[in-house]
């Protein structure tokens, strides 16, 4: 069985990360921003898995588990903030948050 | 009893603390009790300790008591330690005993003053600091006392602070003495870096072992110490503060500016005499300063009209005698004159104080006159003190001490004819200005009515001091009269005797007669001018050179004018231009730059979440670029 070269995988992770980043930057809807952050996190996780496979170390998968847990926690907090945000501003536009002025 | 030595400076300090904390809440009589009592107990203790010192002297004629370790950093380990030897005992006795009499006097003198407790608090602090100064076993503690008395001097000169003139006089005294103190502090640094200790005895021992006579370090150290002494003792060229210091109440002038603090310079030089002996040129300078000062301020004293200013110039002049004695190596003669001077000059100031409060705070002598009948006790005691000041032969203490100085100024190993001439001529001038003051104040027509009779607490100190002004001289009689050397013998354990080149008693007698005749002729001159009025001074000084001289002397030889033009005006001018402080420009510039960046950076804090994300991205890219490519 031929192994996929690591460069391809890292390219995929990079593309995913960039997509997520662009999503964070261009989207106004705060839910989409949150989703984009998830994509970035998963891109980073993918990079870890690839690195772990490349050097045949378990560390990469361990790190991915960490990222997964962290992402779950992040989403729960993020969603709670979004609910409050919507409650306060009656909109999901992230720019509305600038009204808080620090 | 020596173990109780620490209580001597502690008692006045306790008095100060009590008065400073509770002074406003306790009655006036209690204030007086605390203020006078603390110094009185201290004086009693000094007398007891002194008696034991005389009867059963401690080993080596010195007793050191370490109270606690003050500082312990590397080599610098000064302790709060008191050292009692013959020299400090004499000073302690004068400070506490004369101090006690002056405190007693003040309890009546200041009776109607609002700042009664404040006054006694300051006075007690002064006595405590002065005792610390004279008892200190290391130079750092001495310096603490030195600055303490300077502070009290400042506080008490400006005691009546509502008059801005008094505040000005206080500041002047503080700043001028600070010039000398700075020199002294540098001197202490020099001694410390040279020997690694500030303990006076160790310093003197190592100095005499390690420094050759006339070595440059010894000369520097002596010059710097002399600077401190000159500032404190109001000698040339730092004498200008003392006449203005008369702005303070009369007891303050008596205690601080006549009897004790101004002689701290004499104490310092006597205490560090080893260093001065290692620097013969500087010791000669001490004598020259003394001789010049005693002449200059004597001439100024002749022209003054304010009774306290006459006494102030006279004090400068008499301390000049002490410096002259120290300069020719007659250490114990200087200390002896310090003691007799403390008695009679304190008495003169206290007498002047009685006159001043009896006449509604009138200071001008020429408005007084004829007080002999109205204030008899004051007159007689004042006359005795004046006789002592003018060295009236045989019967006064001042004669013996001054004669001793004048004799050694010529016969001492380091003396010479010019110093002797200055001393003798100074005695002549002293006679003139002293009795001019007496005749103008007490004789002639009464020009003002005394409306307040002095009470017992004013007169008892006068009488005790008058007794001492007469009889303090008999403990030290010259070779020609009894050859009694109690005082200098007592001091020989700490101060070496003077080497006299001319031992012949006949010569000494001739010199004594010259001195006595000149002092008496000064008195007679004053008598002819101010009692007989055979020619008034106004006649002589109507115009021309004499009038100019008189004006010049009246202004204290123009030293104030000179210093104003050299130091004060340029500094005032410069500070006026530099009101906004050009050094601040730099710091204000830094602050301005920060404010500018702050303003610019504030714009990035827009609250736009996605801009922040963009910022993070750009930052991360820049960091990665730097890490990867550079």
C-alpha cells in the first residue's frame, strides 16, 4: 500500500486553516465566525495527526484529543456568549459588539 | 554612676517627646515643669557623674557606653555610643547647667507667648541634640547631633514665624551653616574611606600612625573639618548668619547662639585635634581665621545700635579667640574660654532679654538709657558679665581665660607676634564695645519707663551666672598668680598641653599688664565717649572716611552685600529665567511622545472583532516571517 506523502496532508491542513481564517475575517455573522474557528482548530488537529503518523509517535493523537476537548469547551462557552449577545443586540452581526466600547 | 550616662541626653529627648505629643493639651505650669525639669535632672546627673569622674576617674580617663548598634553595613558600624572624657564632661556640664538656667529663665520670659509648649519642645530637643553631639563616640553620631542642633537653631530663630523677617533669618542661618556642614560631611567620607571607621578614638590613633605631618590627606581632612567648624561657629567667611539669628527670642540667643551651639566648632576641632596637629598649615589657618574674625566682628560690634546685635558680633569675636587658641595649640585655653564665655555671654543675653521685655521689645540701645536705677539686679549682673567679657583684670573669669589665650598666642610654639597683636588689640576693642553698651543702656537719662519688673525666675539665673562669671576663673590661674592648673590639668588626659617657648614668669607678667592696660583703656575710652561725652561719636564720623568706615562696619564689613552679589542674586536671577526648569523639557518630551503614541494606538481599539482577528493574523505572519527567514 502506498502511503500518502505528508506534504499533501499538510497542504490540506493549511488550506483548511486558511479557509477558516478567511471565514473569521470576512464573515459578519457571529455563528459563522464560530464555525470558522472550529475549522481552524480541526486544521491544526489534522496537522498534529499527520505529524504523529509521520514520526510514528502517539503524541500527535494525544494532542488532537486535547484539541477536541478544548474545542468542545470553547463551543459551549462560545454558544452561551452568542445567546447572550443575541439577547442583548437582537442581531448576530459581530460588528454590533463594538457598541460595548471596551 | 557612669552606667547612667545614657540618661543624660535621653531626659531632654523624653521632655521633647512629651511636649511635642501632649504639649497642646497640658497646662502651662506642667509644660514648664517638663521642659525645665528634664534639663534640670539632666544637669544634676551630669554633676553627680562629673563628681565621680573627679574623685574616682574611670580607666584611661574615659568611659564608653554602647547603647545599641545603630548601623551595621560592611565596614560602617557606628553605634549609638556615648563617650565621657574630660573634654565631653566640660561641654556636658556647660550645656546642661547653663541650659537649665536658661530654661528656668525662659519659663518666665516666654510666659505670655502662645507657643509656650512649642518653645520648650524645641529647646529640649536642642539640649538633647547638643548632648548627643558632645558625647558621641563616633563622628556619625556627632554629625547627627550636629544637624540636630542646626535644625533646632533654625526652628528657634524662626520661632516667631508670623514675621517673614524672622523666617528669612532662620533660612539664612540654616543655609549658611549648611555650606560648612557639607564640607564636614565630605570630611567624614574622606576619613571613612581612609581608615574604614568613624570611631573618633580609632580615627585619631590611625591618623597619627598612618599620616605623616603635613601629608596632603591630613591637610584635606583638616580643611574639611575646619569648614564644618567655621560654619557652625560663625567664623570668617561664614559668619554672616549669626547677627541675623538674633531674630529669635533672647533665651534662644543665650543658649544656642552664645553658650553652646556656636561653640560646637570649637568642640569639633578640639576633639579632632590630632588631625589638625598633623596639618600644621591648616592649624595656622585656624589661628588666622580666629584672629581676623575677632578683629572684624569687634569693629562691627562698636557700631551697632541693637543691643542683641552688639552681643552677636561680640560672640563671633569671642569664638574668634577660641579659634585663635586652638590654632596655636593651646587646646585647653580654648575650651577654658568656651566655658567662661558660656557663663558671661549667656548672662549678657539673658540680661538683654530682661531689658527688652521690660521696655516693650525695644532693641535700640540709644532709646534705653538710665536703666541702672530701674533694673538694679539686671544692672549689676550685666555689669559683672560685661567686665568678664572685657577681661577686667584680676576679678573676672573672662580675664583669666582671655589672658591665657593671648599669652599663648605669643609664647606658644605655634604662636607669633601678629596673632598676639590681634588678640591684644581685640581685647582693647572688646573693652570699647562692651562698655559702650553698658554706659548707653544703663547710665545717662532714662528715656523709657520700665513697666514690668522681672520676677524671680528671671533674676535667679542671672545671679547664678554672675557668680560663675566671676569665680569660674579661679580654677585656672596663670603662672604669675598662683599657678593653679586645675582646668588644663583636668583636660590633659585628652588634650595635650601647649608647648610654651617663653617660660619666664617675668615676661608673662609684662604681657599680662599690657593686656590688662589695653582692656582697661578700651573701657576708659568708652567712658569718655559715652559717659563724659567729651566728644560724641557723631562729631567724629560726620563726614568723609570716618563716616564711611562706620557705615561699612555697621553692615558687618559688607559680607552680606558681597554674598548677595556673588551667590544670592545670580541664583535668584537664574531661577527666574529657569522657572520652567529646562531639565524638565527632556522628561516632558518623553511624556509627550508617549501621549502621542497612545493617541495613535487608541484608534486600533475600535471594538471591531474582525479587525482584531486581522491584527492577530498580521502579527502572526510577521512573527513567522521573522522566525523563518531571518
